[in-house]
């Protein structure tokens, strides 16, 4: 085990309240979804929107994510890290992912549809309904 500095010299950790976590979810647009795939645990990046307390994203209907995310528990994470300052924050959402039949059932503001960065058709909308939202901030030394 390699030691990374003396004990007690690291940054201070602060637990974020749910209100601040939700605010951070609302200003970011890229996160990662963790789920159980056919060959084991997977974590994949997505473009998303946070609207009315749910996370909504789009994917292709027959890829590994779509096949795996029908009414199942998932984790979703966003973060911002500053390697130089050794500081940052992360928000973790634990909830259930499910298909959305009609996009208006998932979004209150239809002008905020998630726009994937990758090419190809992504007509399947998936929503994550949070069960638990937690966050942490590491302040610089």
C-alpha cells in the first residue's frame, strides 16, 4: 500500500444536502449510469437533463443500456474534479430506471430534451426516478 502524504493533510470532506445535490444535477448535462449488464457491472456516460426531480436521457433501443434498464435499480453520478487543487464534488443518485412511453410524460419542459453527443438515432427515452440523492464536496488542503 502506497501512502499519499501524512495523515490529516488531505482536504476536508463536506456532505451536501439534497437541495444542493439537486441544484448540481440541474446545471450539469453529462453523467454516468451504473447498472448490471449481461456480463457484469457496467458504467456508461450519458447526456441527460434533470427535470421535475427525475433524470431523463436518450439511447438507442437495442443497445446494452436499453436492454438492461427496464425497471431496474441503477446508480447515477455526476462530479467535478480539480486535480491541481485536489478538490471537487460528486452527486450520487440511487433509483430505478424505466422506459418512457411518451417524452411529455417525463419532461415538464419539452424544449429541454436531452441531446446525445454521439451520432446515430436515439429515440428511446429512459428516466431515473431517484430514491436517494447524496453528495460530497472535498475542499482543498
